[in-house]
C-alpha cells in the first residue's frame, strides 16, 4: 500500500469512526467522559404520545434531545475547541472573539456594533424611548416614588484596548446618543456607570476576562454608585467600603464565554470574592411567580426604604450588597415592559424607589418594548 492509499484509507476510517462512535456510545452507554459545565439544562427525552399534536412535535423534540445527549458529545466539543483555538489559532468562533492579553469578548447581539460606533439611533427612536421613560418617571412621581435608570456598560466599552485593532472605535456610540438625548429631553434620572468604571479600572480589574459580565469588584463599584445616586432622594445608610470585606482571589474555570467555545476546562479565570466582616441581615423571600429569579430580600428594619428592581444578569452580583439598604426589595429578572402589572406590584410593595438596570447591549434590542403604565 503506497502512502497516498494509506492516507486516504486513514481519512475514511477516521470519518467512519466519527459517524459510528456517537451512535454506538448513545445506544450502548459507552460515553464515560466528564460532562461539560453549561449554563442551561439539556433537553429531555420527549414524552411519547399518540395525540396528533404530540406526534407532530416529536421529531423536533427528539432532535433537540439527541443534539444535547448523543455519545461523546462533550468529547467532540472539547476537541473542536482544541483544534480550532490551539492548533488553527482561530480568533472568532461560537460568537466569541479572542482579544489581546487573554480577554474574550461576546460577538452576539450585535455587541461589536456598539464597540465600533456602528450602532446609532434616529431622533425619532430616541424621542420615543425617552418619552416612554419619562412617562414611567411621571407615573411613579405622582405616587411619591422615585425612578432610577441604570446602565451597565458592555465589557468592551470599558476594556476596548484589549480588542483587536480592527474592532476599536473612536466614534460617538449609540449609548452616547441615548444618554445625551435622555438627559436633554427629560427629567429621568439616568446613572451612566461608564465614568466611574473607567476611572477605577486603573486600580483593579473590573470585568471578567472570560465572561460577558463584570467581576465582583465591578459589581461592588456599581453598587456604590447606585447607593450614592439613590441617597440624593431616598433616605438610606451609606454604601459599604471595600475595607468592610475580606478579599479572596483564586483561579477557577473560565466564565460564560469560555463555556460558549467549549474551552472552560482549558481557560482559567481569576475569581474575586468579597467576604463581609459582618453578617448580612437581608434574607431571601421566595415569591409565588414560577420564576426562581424573581424573589424578594427582606430584613427587620422599618427605618430603611422599600424598592422594586427590574434588572438583567449584570445585577446578580449587586444584589447581596444593595439588599442591605432596604427593609424590603423585590427583584424581577426582566425589564419593565407591557407584561409587568406595575400598578398591582406598586400597590403591594409601596416602594420608595424603582430601579431599572439595563445592559448596554440590550438597549437596541429591548427598549422598543417599553410602554407607559396603564
């Protein structure tokens, strides 16, 4: 057998094994590889039923099940990462961009359009969004409730110097336009966290290198800025300082972006933990909503204010700190849109302030669903 024949036979054999092995491993339960950590649950085997609707849905449900559970799936995902990143040195795959100095950035949700200054909004769009925010503010103000709108910047907005040069922007961004328009054409109190984060990043790293979110330093700084803004109209205690915590650092598996490329076991991230010197007083109270991400934090201190918070995942790390400033605060893992029964929620909680936090990348996607309260 000459070299060319041997090479072709080897390729055919590898291809055949790659087709047969997953099926054999699925049928005979041969896959013993450790499961990948993922930020979701795998699809379950669909319920077998002879009803017409169930039969029609079965192929789609089975496809989702097989895609999540076929044999050696996690092995192939790991192998895909090692080949594409370590061997071929690819810098973009699975909606992830490998930047400089070990930084990973999210390519989904048109986030790079924000970074490059491609995202822009017309005056009509800005006017519509601003009018919606102003109506919210007025509705709450008529009931003696304050409204604070908080913007969590994209990671590349704060650490754009770690992007490849062809992604960097010197232009005015859509966020600049939005903040300027709201500030000029409404009385909405908007907390733009960019100045505080940009000023503080020279002292500590504020975002995770392998995740889309800020780390606990960044979340703590955002918390301090929110309390500072809140204290101008709502009576509460001063924000905590870093000296009130013991700081622990340790290396762990990579964050959500490392998971997205299947490389969380090969990419590490320095995690930061802030351990309070005093016991936290606010305790979690479950709410009967069917969504475990919607809950309240409560403590026995009638002198503290009450709050409602609409938020996204950026607020997760802020909750332990800011909950100490309220006797009762309800957290909703969504933005305030048409589906929110705001009148009944306000009547139940009787808040002193409503805080709405919005990630920069979600502005162009979710602001259009805003509506004034009934």
